[in-house]
C-alpha cells in the first residue's frame, strides 16, 4: 500500500517543496509536469503523470512516457482523475501542491474536488500562505499557537465548539451566506474543534502576530 502521497496539480508552482523521500507515491497532472520540469524538480521521482497530454512535446516527455496515464475524460478535472488513480494505487493521505494561485475558479474547483473525495482520502493543500483541508467532526491539532486559523463552512456547519482560539465558538453555527469564521488565531498550543452537522474547511496560516 502506498499510503502517503505527494501530488502536484496545475496551479501556482510552489516555491518550497517537502522532502520527496517522505512519500510512498509521487505524482503530478500533466500541467504541473511543465512547472516541475522548469524549476528542476527531480522528475525521476514521479511515479505517474496523468492528463490528456495535449500540450506535451519534447525530450522529457519522451523519456518519462512510460509514467504517463492518459485520462481524456472531459467530465472531470485532471485533479479529480489523479485522485481516482491514487485510490486505485492504495493511497490514503494526499498532500497537494499547486491547488491555488492563478485563476480563482480553478481554486474553487479544487476545493470542490477535495470535498467529493473527503470520505475516501485525506487531502491536504499547501501553498505559500497556509495549509488547508476538510476536518472531521471531532478534530484536535497541536503546535499552532499564534498561527492564523480560519474556519470556512462548506456551505454550512452547525453546533460548533472550539477551544484554544482567540475568538471561540460555543455551540455556534457558520454559513457561507451569513457568517464565516476567518482570520482567527490560536492562543493555545492545542486547538480542538467539534461540530455536529455540515462540513468545515480549516486554513492554518503563518504566525498571526
């Protein structure tokens, strides 16, 4: 089983990278392949590259062609199709780079894809500002004192209680049309969040103060 997965998708190219040796499986969509090649990521570390490959040509594409998985289905995004492949290969925890930046409809679309897979995979996004992901209804995170914490309902969450945040919730509700929980910050090393109904995204940013 290849439990821990690193996936690059076609958003803004990351400026920093995690250690690829910490992952069981490394993959990218075909759009991300271009920026990985440009910034010197070791392409031999890739286990597969998925997409329709309409824009591919050149020596690197020929060298790594055996790693290509052709996914021409236009009913789903390349990100969606890559997650499908990861499930087939036994992946469980997916760290995603390149999910934000550029055209914002892509960013919203990527969140929607992660939501569709939230019961099958643990998908975490990373960019230059924060990490963000859907959280279960009983959630604890440690080591984030003084960091920005935003809670974003998708599209609503009810009976939310938080501990360790500067502005706590006590059996409160968030809704995308009325009240969201952005720009809070952790005042304790450990933050706990519980809620009873709906779905929540958490964004954990750089130090707030």
